[in-house]
């Protein structure tokens, strides 16, 4: 078993270290880290490279904001709530949150929100809200409660980049009296003794390694493409034009603090590869005496929920083939993982956290040099996954 204090690779997993170090040459990395668990034991824990923004080597205890890998963390909270009987995925959202029934949403279920079929991929246009107020807070939550879905809920799927978290956070708060961020700390981070926050304490900000886009972020509006007027593809550009930037201006200290403090369960988790891999391993079995859910719940939350509905244009984060269970992304060409049983979540820029029940693998990868994920996944984590497969 590999320890936490020094980079390490267990016997038989040297190919993963080789692939990790090759990634710094081709296709290139800034700062990056990878952790692998096999059958509940940590077998790979590596970090290297340079924090370009802060001009320092990748710290051993470095943290990163992991974009939509946050959705996999939120999905884990949902799974634990379902197992404990605190939340029913087939229940109508309005049973927990009565105001949500407005605008024809009276039959929207919790599962529809978690599987991106609820028809609310963005806050309604023209709210007057700006910046982080479009991501969290009472005003945007009220706007979403009063909004009309863009399609008949449950009949189509389009990725909900941020509203996935805004909506689920309110549902969880209504059902349990507290937020997803609270459950992340008390149910995942503290029992597993890992670094994972949604809403980072100010004193930990120096540990964060900022990301930088090598090219344009997929959350930036674009004029490329000939979108049919009135189509979802065209409408999405109007939503993106109102959306705040994914990352803060790193020269603005207060803006950085605001971004890192904000509880945004879809995109705002701050963690590392070790924590992601540990969490996913603990969904499959015991890790240091802790298992997060049982096999029955695992089967329920990884059951496909979007395979038989129309998929509208995707955000660019994970490709048009994206598939979902109860919040978890399921195996597809853009997130192939190790095979058809793999589940987890990608994160914009190439971050990834996944589990594979068949092979008993928990995997976490984070990077500060961000690139758009291609139709076959990011080549950096694809190389790592192939190397892991060769070791099994």
C-alpha cells in the first residue's frame, strides 16, 4: 500500500508512473496528480509539475477546483441520502420544495434533476442576476423554482452545467435541513480523512493550484456554427452570454476568495486526486474501514436513466454521447473508463474521478493545464487508464 507523504507506486503498477511522466512531454502538463485504488488499497499516488499561476512546484498537499467532477461528489451525497431513506429519487421535487411546482414542473422528480432531464439547464434569461449570484443563493433558487422547463421533463436530456447543483442543493436542504456542502464534509471527507470541500475555508486558499485554459473554455459563448433560430443550440448561446466565467481573475484576491468560498455543488468542489480516488474506491468496498454505500444502492444509482431519451446539444464538456445514472456519468466514448461498468464524472479541462466495480478500481486525476475534452476523452487520463488496465 502506498502512503500519503511521498509519491509512490505499488509493485506491479509501474506502467502508470511511466504514463504519468510521459504526459508531461506529450501532450504536456503544468501541474497534475493521479491516484489509484485497487481492491480498497492505494496503489498509485503521484504528483508533479508546476503551478504556473503561482510560480511554484506542484505542492504535495495541493488542491484544485475540479469543475464538474464536483457532480460526482454531489451524486455520492445523493446516493447516501437515498440509502438512509432521507431522499426518494422517484419522488416529485415539489414534495420537498412546494414552490418548485410552478411553471408546469409539478411532476419533475429528483431523479430527473440528477439525470439532467428536468429541462432547466440554465437559470431563466433576464433575471438581472450577475456573477456568482447566478450560481447559488436565494435569488437564483427562486428564479429556478418559478421557471418553465425548456422541454417536457423526462423526455429529453441536456447537460445542466451549474443548475444541477443549485437545484439539488435546495432539494437536499429541504429534505434534510442542511446543505450538500455540509454532507460532503461530515459524510465523505471526515470519515475518509481526505481533503474535499464545497466552500473552502480562507486559510486553505494558499494550497490551491489554479487552472489555466490552453484554449477557450467550453463555457464561453461562441458564434461558431449555424444554429437554427429557436433551437436549443441557439438558445444555449444566450444563456452562456449571461453566465459568469468559470474561473476568477486570479489577480483579484477578493474575487478568488469569493469563488473558493462559494458552495456550488455542480462545479465548485476543491479537492485533489487522492480524495477523488478514495471516495470512488469507498463506493465499491471498504477503504480504511469505511464504505459509503452498499451494493444495492450502488446498483440503483448507476442504473442508466438517459439511454432512451433524446440528447440535445452538449456543452462541450463531455461530448454528445454523455450518459447518466442518478447524478453519476456512465461509461461512454468520451468517458470510456475501464469498461461498461465504469461510472463517475469528468470535469472541464480534463479532470476525472471514476470507479469500476468489475475491476475494483477507484481513480482520481487532476490537472491545472486545462483542455477541452475530446470525443474519446482527454488523452492524458486515457493514457493513465490504459496503463492501469495493463497492470491488472
